[in-house]
C-alpha cells in the first residue's frame, strides 16, 4: 500500500502533500529537515492520510489535490484542523 498524506506547518502556515509507504517515518524525516521544501517549515503536523492501492493511484490523487489547492481540498472534505 501507498499513502498520500498532507502535512501542515504552523511556522510557515503552509500545507504539504506527499506520498510514502510509512507516513510516520516520512513525517519524522520531514521534521528532521530532510527535504528541500519541508526543511523550512519544521515542525510539521500530520493532517490526514489517504490509503491508495498503488503508487500511480497515490500520485494521481496528489496531483489532483495540489491542482485544486490543498487547503481547499481539506475544506471541501471537512478535514481541516
């Protein structure tokens, strides 16, 4: 299984969407500054995860959410904090 996940940074007030096999391990990596974009927003909080059957399904969902806007997607699906 692959997971599409959404993070939020209070320090930058931005959302981030990504794909991982192990979301908690990936969140830890983001919070340790591993990643060009996410290193600026430490600490990151996990907002939601969505289980996908394949990497291609997760990538298509990530693209769809980013195109719509992550915050708008969360609002539309009642997943905002």
